[in-house]
């Protein structure tokens, strides 16, 4: 960066308060190099608010430095705000210095863990380098952050790397502002840093000829299952082309149908099995390195069939740590790399825990001695409507702050507790929202314990004392109950947020919609959530802003036969829908030979009908998710039971994906006028059953269902928006993780001149609920 130093002899001083993601990313040495190039004197330091710069020099040099400060930022930095103020007096020395960190009120953000940068990868594979084949190589442009940090400011002493004293060579890099490892807190080498070793089921270290990773690769090639300690937790790895190994992993892990994630060495390896668009390629190769959901092509036949049964897509990620790069370099095919746990339990993170918990699943354990402070699942991305969208936000993305729209800066601090499933927590302060990594389903005791630990860690990490605690309106959610307990203990005001309003507000917040923006029309589709009238909602059209929401239209409620069992057994929803919209006697008389008719006839029909008539253990719900389950069951997709949430709907989408251009006119819902307009599916079911009886192929029927649902929703939303003079439509809820539905609804609405907002930075599912809760609680406090 060659610059001509100014010749002015007039001296001035300025301080720069820089906020954002500016610690642990090489920001101070970048400032040092920039200030030196402009001939400035002074200092730069980290503190609780971010980075503080004090600089003296000619006024034109300070102006040039100010302009360049936003432009010449390191790879992982994100500047949210720079405040420049005059600085009296003069510098203590004749140069520009990097000084030690100060403590104070914490306002800076924590940088997400980042995939290994190209320079570090090159070092790992350089036989002449001192980090040759070292699996913990990193610099300020890459490596662990959230997974190892205990407190802010981000210094080595506040991370799990404090246990490793740097050798003279590493310390020289760490102290040299011209080195890319200047103040890289996890900096290490084979002489002073963490080590890896291979262990058996009793935890005994196994001989590995000096290279545990090569021995691990050989074991995977031989069909073994290996537990691998990664950056945010353990994974289970096996050869993705070995059906016997994949089937054994499924059986041992008790994961019967849910797709496995895959890791590949590079883009070329990925392209052998799936189609990759440019935005998918960018996501795979980004510093976040998520799992990317991609459509399979003919090459998929070389992979084990049980990797993703019944699916037309695969989830691929690239090697994102030096250990993964080394492992994949010794393999010629992808590996399954799935979370190291038993189904429905959280990923294990400690060595002893992994040996105990994964006994009977793994054959070998690849361990290391760097502690994981925060559990981090792999993030999941899917491209829809030509944009990458997060389905699970964790490693590589969390806890990067989300800047809220205008008007939120003066809100009191909020702690939002999230939902019961796909839980996250959110902290709101000074116009920014910090959403945690994906935690999981709180019904599992170990996940609930992890949820409480994450909550305390985030509060301590960011030094936030909430004035408000926001919870879901459902009193039985464990997140709600824990929020109530926290509010009682700390004397906070408790704010109950309707579930579907939170879905809307989450989307508004991530798009930085201003606090005082006019209301939007929102289509919210999910499995279940408690509505404002005390009933179960899930297929709604609402008029909403940050402060309030009002339901304008809804799917006609259908009983959930057996209550919660209906969410796991699609046939129950099929019977309820057919009975309500067609009549069970009519189905039996007109379509006795359909597979679904024979299957349901074998069930206790009289009891089921009595439950519907009486409402006993059959609460009505306007659930879009259960509509998908019903259609899937009628078409023969997972009709009996689902082994994971959304399995039937995902299978239905995969079936429809081969016939996307089918018309949906005969599958639209009918609208019944009233205070709340109700969508009836009578005509859809009549035409679907008739198609099925005529022998229309099930992929065409599935595609017609998607098209008809999209047409129903977009037409009704456009009409309601037109009546109220609204030009913006928000889409939210987990059902909108269905690519076909999201793209069709978006296309229909945009063709009518409407602006469509849908989730990208946060999941459309309940993983985004905490952000919506936080935004609503903050808005209500400001608008009181």
C-alpha cells in the first residue's frame, strides 16, 4: 500500500471509535499499516466497545486515513459504525503503535468461526514449512472464534488456547504487526499447540506411524466409522460410497431416514454428484463454509443409496479446517460427516463425553486436546429464488450481529427466549440483535441444558443485563417457562409474543425495515403455533408491523387426531382432511381401491370419527404443515410414521420437483367470507383423488398441489393487499423452506407488482423466532 506522505506541517488529532466485528480479525494491524502509510502518530487498541484509534498528523492525512479506514478492512471484519471526534493534545511518541486491550462495557461483536484461508492451506501442504500437516494452522483471516472464546475482549487468555504457551517462533509472529498472525489468538504450531491422536473405544491412544490423520483416512477407506473432533463438536465419518458403512452408521445412530451431510475435498469432487450454480459455488467456498443443499445428477449413483433415501438433493460441504483438508487429501471420494450424537441429542464436544456417548456407534476416535467452549453445528444453506438462504444458522454465521432498522437504537436491552423446536436465543441492544447458534429441540434434556448454558454464556460474553424478557405466548414451551423463571429471578418485565407475529417480525428485522414503517401483509405457514385466540395456527395471512398483528385469513382448521401424534403420523392428517372436506363415507364409496382408502379402512375409523365430532384429543389447527402431511400420506409418501420433522413434506417436494411446471388451477382453495376469510380445500381434495383414481402419476399430482397452493395464497394475498393499499408481502414460517412453494408464491406476487420479503439471514423456521420476539419486545417498549 504505497502512499505519498503529506507535506503539511499543521498537526491535528482525532479519535476513531470503531464498532462492529473488529476483534480477532487483524483489524489493529490493518489500522497500523494504514496509519503508518499516512505518516500518522498515535495508537490503536481493543476494548469492550470494539477498536479505539487515537491519531495525530496533518489534517489532510487524517482525512485520507478516515476515507481509507472503511475500505481497507481485513477479510473477516465488518464495520457497523465509525465515530470520529477531535482529539486535543499530542501523541506520547513519534510513531504509531498497537497497544494492549482495555476492558469496559462490551459492545463489540464476536466473529464467527471461519474456514481455513488459502494461505494457511498452502502452509499445511508445504513440506518445507514448519506447519507442514499441522491440523491447527490458522491466522487472523481464518480459524476458530466463537467455538473457543470465553470472554471479550478477544485475547488468548480469554480463549481455550490459554492452555498452550506459544513457542518463540509463534510468539514472534504474534507480536509482529506486519505478520498475518499478529495477535491471532489461536496461533500455534507442532512445537507448542494442540495435538491430535487416534483412540480406541476405551480411550487408549493407538499407534499411527506419526500421522493420526493418515491412519484415520485409511480406516475410513476400510469401511470403519470414525468419531472426529472438529471445530465445534464431534462428527461421525465414513466412506460415502460404501453402502455397508453408511447403513451401519444409520443403524448404530438410530437415524433411520434423515439425510446425511457429506464433505468433499473440493468443488470438483462435489460437481461429480450434484449440480452447482454460481451462488452455490460461492457459498461452498465462503469463509462460513456451510452445508449447501444441491440437486443431484446422474453421478449420484456412485454414492451409497442410504445417504439420502427418497431425496433428489444432497447436502455437501467442503473441508473447512486444516484437519479436514488433510483427511480429505488422502481420500478419493466424499465422506459422510454427520453430527456426533445419537438421534435427537446434542452434538458431543468433550473427549471423555465422546468416548462414552458414541460407544457402539464409532469404531475409532480422532481426538485432540483443544477444548471446545461453544458447541456449533454445521450451518445449512439452500438457494431459493436465486439467493442463498439459511435453513440452520450456526458455525460460520453465529453470532454475527444483525443491524436493525431505523428507530431501534434507544430500545431497552431485550433477552428473547426463542421457540421450543430449532431453538435459538437473541439479545437486542442499541439497535443490534445477536442471535445465537442453532441449539435444537428443547424436549431433549441434554439440549435444554445446553440451551441454558448458551443463554448464560451469551449474557456474560456480551455483558447484557436485560430489561425485558420476551417469550412465546405458548405457556407449555420450555423456552417460555425458562424465560418466566429468568424474569422472576431478575425482576425483568415479561413480554409474551404470539408465535406467528414473531415469524413476521423476524423477516422484517433481518431486512432492516424501520420501526415506523407501514404495516405489511404476511403469509405465515408452519406446523403449529399458539394463535392469539388460544387455538392452534399454522396457515395464516396477517396484517402486521413490529407492534401488532391481525389475522385476515386462515386455512380452515382441521382436527389433529391424537394431538401431538398427528405431527408424527401423516395418516392421521390424511383421515382428518378427507373426512372433513370430502366425507369418509364418500371416499370409501367412490375410491375404495385407492391405497390410502384401504390403509385408512384398517384403522379404528369409528373412534377417529368420534374424536373429530367431539373434539376429544383432537384440537383444531389451521396448520399448513399438516396439510402437506395429509397430501404426502395420500400419495404414499411416509404414510405411517415420520422419523424426523418435516419428512413427509420434504418427500412431497422431492416428488414434485420432477414435474415443476404442472398447472394448479384445479387444486386451488375456496375462500369463505367472514371476519376471518377461511380457505377450504374441498375442491383440491376432490380433484386430487380423481387424478389419483385416473392413474395420473404421483409426481404430477404433487406438482399440481404445490402450484395450486401457491396460486391460492398469492391470489388471496394480492387481493387483501390491494384493498388496504399495501405494497409489501412478507413470507415466513418453516413451510417456506420448500423451494417450489417459495419460488412460486414469490413469482406470482412479484408479477403483480408487489415487493416480497422472505428470510435469508435467519431460517424461515423456528430458528428465526427469537429475532422476531426481540424486535417486537423492543418495538413495543419504544412505542408505549
